[in-house]
C-alpha cells in the first residue's frame, strides 16, 4: 500500500508546482533622445553684425553638449546652459544665404539634430559713419592731417593710411582708439611730392568705412634771386638779392665757360640767407648763375651773368666780353704778340698786319675759337707756326705772309 501512495504524492507535488505564480519578466527601458530647436534668430531672418544664436534643448537624462554648425561646418561647442553662440557675420558677403543647425547630446550619448534655419546676411547698413579729411597742411617742421570726428557709439578706432600716389597701395601709419583724436602729425615728410592720406573708421564689430583721399599741395620752387652785374677790381665781386622764403635752404653759385651754363661747376655754397656776396680772383672769361634751394631740395635759378673784365694789350684796355674785333693794322706795334691775346675769346677778327712784331706766334692764340679771320702778315714773326692754330675751327681767312717763320705747316691747320 505504501508503494502506491509514493507515486501519488509525487504527482500531487508536480501539480502544485505547476500552478504556482511565474517570476516577473524585466521590461527594457525606452531610449529617449533630447529635444532641440533654434529659438532665435527665426528662420529666413535677415541678420547683420554679431547675432546670438539661441538654442532650447531638453532631456530626461541631462544635456552633455550642443554643437553649432554653419553650412555643415562645426564652428562652436557649448558645454554649459544656456546654449548660445555669438555669430559674427561680417566675414560674409551681403545678400549671401547660410544654413545653421545644432546637434544636442545627452549624458547617455544620444543626440538629436535640429531643424536647419536659413539666414540672409546684410551688413550694408551696419558700417560705421565715415569721416572726411579736412586738410593736409605743413610747415617747415611738421605735416598735419586733420579729419572730422566719428559719431557712432560702437566706435573702435581710426586708422590713418598713406600712399605716395592716389591709386597706390595704402600703408597704415598709426591707429587711434580715442574718438576725440582727429589729427596726426608727421615730422618726416617731403612736400615736394604728393603725400596721400585716408582715414578708416572701424567699429567694435570689425566693420569699417574708408574716407576719401587727400594730398598736400606740392611745395612751390623758391623765389629766384637776382644775380647782379659782376663788378671787378683785380677780382670779381659777385652779388645777388636775398631770398626771403621761410623754407630757404641754401645758395649755390655755379661757374661755366659756356653761356648756356653747360658743364658748370660749383664754386660757392652757403646756408646763410644773408650771405649774398662772393669774391673770387679774375682769371678767364666765365659765366655765373645762382641757384636757390629750399630745405626740400626744390631749386630755382637766377639770371646768368658774365664775369667781364678788361686786359691791357699794347697800352690799351680791352673788354673780354665786348671786344669782337681787334684791328691794329699799321699801328707801329713792336715786340712780341702778348699771350694775353688768348683771353679775348669773343674775337672773330684779329688784324695785326703791317707792324713790327717779332718773336714766335703765341700758342694762346689757339684759345680764340671764334676767330674767322687772322691776319699776321708783313711782320717779323719767327719760329714755327704753333699747332694750336688748328683749334680755330671757324677760321676762313689766314694771312701769315712776309714773316720769318720756319718749319713745316702743321697738319692741325687742316682743322
């Protein structure tokens, strides 16, 4: 009987176990991503200067970070609430369109991309009010640039720009952050050339407005001095009128053998405006001209004066400048032809025939390059014909007959 009861008890136990309440099954937690949207600026809004992009984002697990994208490029990551980005729009062209979106990440690593907003950039009316340059003036020591003062409240600085020509590259000379500062002074300048200036006004957003350009007036040449007729008494006394320009620099006296002052040489220079006389020894006929130079190197030239003086030949005085022809035919001249004859460089005709001249023909006669007629016939001249006679390239008549000359005719005479 016991054997029957044992299987029965086992069966009852199995039935009781199968009717017991089953253990609970775990339900997975749903994934909740953050919500995110751009609050401002609103979509399709026209914006300028610096705008604040404001984002609203929520998550039951907390926000880790928000990324800001402009035209799909990451520009900023904000790790703290409130989530904002200061967007400077001055780098973009006016009327250009740009797309902004944000991505919000929660602490569990889940993320949500916002709806993109499109904005139109227009900074055309945001530039600061420009200023005008009032004047560019100078003295002998300073050049001053003056301009109108800026009026914008968001003023940042003035930039003073410079170029040597109106259309050239502009270099920044200096910047001033003081709005009340409206002048700039140069001590290193050259008013003999154009000096162009501009003033650029910048605001705190980086926008700027450039003024029109202005240059200085080109410095005039100094008033020329008058060179007075040169007087002489064993030496030349050269005098001129005083220059009264404020920017006087120097007097320069030049000397030349030519009436047009070609191949001139500097014989005297002074920086004293009251020094208006120069004395030099008399030697040969020369021309003189005075140059007045101001401190900027600009020059003006005086009239040309000739250093005329007289020489004594055969007991008579002859002007170097005014003696054009010397006719002493049959004048009972004796002795040698004086070498001083070569100083009368303006001579075109020298007539010494039918006298009692002796000795050699002086080589200085070759200095008389303006001679067209030379008559030395019927004298007692001796020695050889000097080769310097070949310098007389304008000579058309040469008379050497009835003298005691020796040697051959120099080939230079063919000149």
